[in-house]
C-alpha cells in the first residue's frame, strides 16, 4: 500500500522545518497524523525513506539534518533507521537508547533548531 504524503519530500520537510522553528521534536505518530494518516508500522517504514532523502539533501547543502526531529514517543530518540544512517557520520559508537543516545540526539536537534529558528 502507498501513502503519497509520506513520500512527499517537500511536504514532510515543511513539517520538519516548522518543528525546528518551534524548537520541538515530533513523534512518528504526530508526523504521520499531521500528514493525514493513522499511525502504523508500515507507514513508519515508508516515512523512513523520505526522512533519509531529506537528510541527504541537507548534507549536500551543508545544512543540519532534520530527521533527528522525528522521535519515538517512548524515549524521545529516533529509531534504528536514523542511527544506522547517522551514527558513523557523527563518530558515535555507543548505544542507540538511554542517556548517552539522548545526549547525541539533543545536540543534533539543537543544530537543527538553531539553523531554522533563526530564519
């Protein structure tokens, strides 16, 4: 099944830029709901591809990634897909959950907040 809004890079990016300007993260469910769909795991998988594309575009232009703003409701950190794409780039080899992971996420979120809140 396909959910077009989840694959719309410009639309998803606009939601993330809005979150960055508000200096807040969004849960996967909040973002999926804002795009007009009820939450489900298959939608998270489709959204992950869009988030990867958004971060690849950001890296190409020297901007901070925005996918770090999409987090699990349970612990406030991104899921495995974000970590597999970013841990090496960040030089991070620690756990993907817990306080150490949360500190890495907070630092990356602060970069996005600072970049877009100032605009």
